[in-house]
């Protein structure tokens, strides 16, 4: 076929996009133009052309290498670095026409490559974040871009015109007077809606060190969403730290570095009760927690007074619209909420969710959106 090379190259960009690399249309065009200039038959030139035009940053390099070798090592007509898999086995199905002899083989190879990449991505979505290797974490970090947090809505006191609802007597009467007393169509109104505030409290103590990085990446997705101005993030350890400003940076890597420089008690002890009291006294009772959805990310290990934590959680439950506690150990087999902190807080929590994998983070996003 005249355009077989272009189809192979564009198919590679689609497989790379399915693997989590943000390949845009402009990057795909740049890749095909570079390969056309260097020559599609040069395997090494094709590799470096794609690496230079399709990868947005260092986090994309490992996935690019994996998809490149999985894709091009299975292609006919291109140089190979390893023996090609045996994809030309006879099958008991209708044979393609003579001119399309290689179409079925290429299609099978395409599907296998994309399926292999998708299956690995799916496994990462369900893996325990605390047990991942450094390379797996780099792949997982790119998948956070697929999370699209939505803030819940609440009704406002102010009403506005609508095509149904309650009768707007003032507008109806004004329209009648404009018509010199003639009857006018009824005007309707309803209460408006606005985004409900969301507050995230992230435990960054030593017992949560394996999950703190991913939880702050999740918080970054909330803060940089369309309604992110209604989101506030605090870290909890031996003290309470407001990190919303640091997380407003659009680049997640720069945002996490800024947050790390702001937090003075990273991987320290846990004093949830005192930190919660400071939050309620300084921010929550003054309006930040009133009618808000408050999400606490913690394993419940409390070095301080568990009774104090229970009292502060009771205060928080009276102020907030909904209180969600996310525990990384909640999704593990045999887990029981017997730690002093979680046992004291549990009576004042509306939802107790797991928080150990990307899949559970996606579930949390839905719970918050419908709170």
C-alpha cells in the first residue's frame, strides 16, 4: 500500500497515547514529518525522531521505550533489534485478498501491542501505591492526569430567571404593567447553584510516607481543576500547614517541590487531634469548613490524645456538609479500624474509603462529586 508507512507511524502514536503519553495532534504531525525527512527505513532514526517529538518530559521516556519496542519489533518491512514474534501462523478463517496479504498480520500486531500496554496500565491502577518501585511510580504519576475531579454543587439563596420553578411575582407584575395592565405570561424563577467548598487534610507523617506523594498529586488535581478556587489543602503531621498556594502551580512536579519546601514536618510524628483543633479554631469555624466536603487522608495512627481527636471530629461533623475519611489500609484484606485515632473518629465520619491505589482515588473523586 502507498501509505503503509504513514499508517504504521500514526498507529504508533495512538498506541503511545493509550499508554499515557500525552501525544497531541501537533506532536504526531511533527513525528511523521521528522521520519519522512530521516527515512522510515532507518530504525534508529525513527526511534530518536519519536523521542524528540512525542515525549513531553522525562516521565514519558520509559513508556516511550516500552511502546516503541513492542510496536516496531512486530512490524514487517522495518529493521528489528530482536527477532520478530511469530505472527504469521496459519489460521482457519477466510484469507484476505492477494493485495491485502499483510493487513491481517499488522492488525493483530497492532491490537496485541495496544492490549499489552492497556493491561499494564490497568494493573498499575489497582496496585498498592506504597509497594510500587520507583519506575512504577513514574508511570503511575502520568496516569494522575486522567483523574478529573468535579466539585459538588449547592443551592444558593439568590434566585434567577428560569423556564420553570416558582412564580416570579415581581417580574410577572412588571411585565403586566409594561403592557398597560394586560395579562402577561407568568415569569418563573429558581435558586441558583454554585460549587461547594472542598477541604483536603493530608497526613504526611512517617506512617503515611509511602502514600503522601500520591495523595498530594491527587490534591493537586483538585486544586488545578476548573473550580479549584473552591479547594483548600492542608498537611497534617506534628503541625498543620496550609499548602494550597504551593499546589496552584500548574506543573505537578514543581507544585510538589513547592509543597515539600513549605511542609516542615514531612515524615514526622502524628498529632491528628491537635492539628484538627488548630484547623477548626483558625480556619474551619470561621467559614472554611461550614457546609464544605472535608476529606481526611490518614491511616489513623495517633501519637497524641485520641479523645481529643474524637472531640474535634465531632465539631467538624457539625460544621461540614460531609466528612470523608480515606485510609490506605482500608482496601487491604483483613483490615479492621482498631487504631486509636480511626476508632475515635469513625463515629463522626460519613464515608470511610480505601486510598491505596489509583482506582480508589478515582472512586473518591466520584464520592466527592456527588456529596
